[in-house]
């Protein structure tokens, strides 16, 4: 019987376990997959996420970036971070570093599926005989636990903001120390430097089409990438499992009725997700993980709902605002020109995200 079980061994799940161990809680992680677990993401850690990881003693190697540049054809607007530096980190590298920290702290990782979840007034039981006072559901965008508890809110398959993420790596030296966001009609491409000889390109799109076909919407970016090799498997584990060059995820928008159901608390993407437009996923997830552990220590799980709303408020507001501009007829073409005309406003928004 643990104080806390964490269902899910992604970055937020592992961070939740590390925060719990620091708070002197007995904790275990339940994750059926072998580390490192890859996922389609932009791989850019904002300064707030870099600082939070450092606080946990986790320093993943990568490539520093110092701000954000928006590009719409020939128009561009950029803003630098006022405090802190971002870091481009391969997802598998981030996973490996967090998993190593969990192992160093002696936190057990149980390689099995959670399965059914049962709870009463004193404990939660799941998996093969696992029990704890509380369960943190960090089981991802399409959380089985969220669905099992009846917290899932369906999102229409025809919603205008139903979007997907695709990611591919290219063996080319980064040409800038900024994250570039290239805008096209209904589509964005995020270019993140992840090491001295590699960039990650992540597409956010509402279309179901192959990566290379959608990349044609960005001719200048395609020219920049040129004939660079496409990086397939960043590790021997992935190579053995036959990983492909393109990773996909989605639909991205996921909603939950609440973050707390009795002694089960949802964290990370499982708690609800708007979109990857602002690149804040890891930072918000880690802040939520810390709030979850505080609620468990206090023996007041209901307080986590309020804390989650507070720590995710900026992310939700900024992301919804950008999606409104992105999806509105005629508004999309104004995003980059408006950022050019109002550089202080753009810089303020970027630095809100950086926090």
C-alpha cells in the first residue's frame, strides 16, 4: 500500500513521482511500456519547464533557444525571452533522463497495465494487487482512466479546431537559436533545434494527410531543409521496435468534466488539453504535478481542482485566444502582421508562455 500510485510513465507522470518522493510520500509508477517512450511533440522546453526540471535535479542535454519567431511567408515577428533560456530536447532524451532520476531515487516502476480502478473512502486499487491512498492518472491524451471514471467529455469529430500533431527529425544543423513557427492556411510547422546536428519539425494540422504532403505548404522551410536525411530511430530500443520517421498524435483537444474523482486525480494531458499551439504542455504539466502532490500531502484532493484551474489558466486562455484567431475567417492572415505592428504585446505574450 503506497501513499500515491502514478499511472503513466511519461514526463508528467515521472515528474509527479519525483515530486512525491521529495515530499516523503511512498510512491510507485505503473507503466506497461519500456523506456524511453517516444511521442509526437514539439520538443521545445520553455524556460519555465527547464527551471522546473532543474529543481528536480534533471538536466536533459539539448540545444538552447532564446525566443520565438513567427513566420508567415515573407513576414516575420520574433520575441526573445526576458528571463531564462529554453531548451530543445529529444523526447526520448527527456524520457531517459526522468526515468534515470526515478531509478536513482529508488522509486519502483511496475511494468503492467492499470486495468480496472476501484476505490473506497480510504484507498484506491488497480492493476494486479496494487493499492494506494491516492492514484494520479497521468495516462495521456486519451486517458483510459478518465474514460473509466466517466469524466470524458466528447468533442465533435467535425469541430473546427479538431487537430493533429505530426513530428519528424532532420539531420541538419540548426540555422537559428529561436523556435520558428511557420504559419500557413490551417497549418503550422514548429522547427525546434534539438542538438547541434538535428532539428525537429512538428506540424499541427486539421488535415489527415502524409507529413511530406503537408510540408509543401511551407516552401521556404522545405528549401531550408533541402536534402537533409530524415532521422528515424534515436535509440537502439526504438530501432529494435521498428519505429518510423514520423510520429503522430491526436485529436489534440480533449476535455474532462473534472480533475478529481474521489481519490483519483488527473494530471498532464489526461486532465484535459486544448492545443499544442503555445508549446506549454510540459511546463503546465509539471506545475500541475506539483499541485497534485501538495493536495495529497494535505489530504485534501478536492483542493487540486482549484489548483489545476489556477496553474493552467494562462495556458488555456492564451491557447484558446490563438485558436480563435487561427480558425476565424480572415483572422489567421493577421496573426503575424499584428505581431509585427505590436512588438511589445507579442513579446509580453511570449514571455507569459516562457514562465
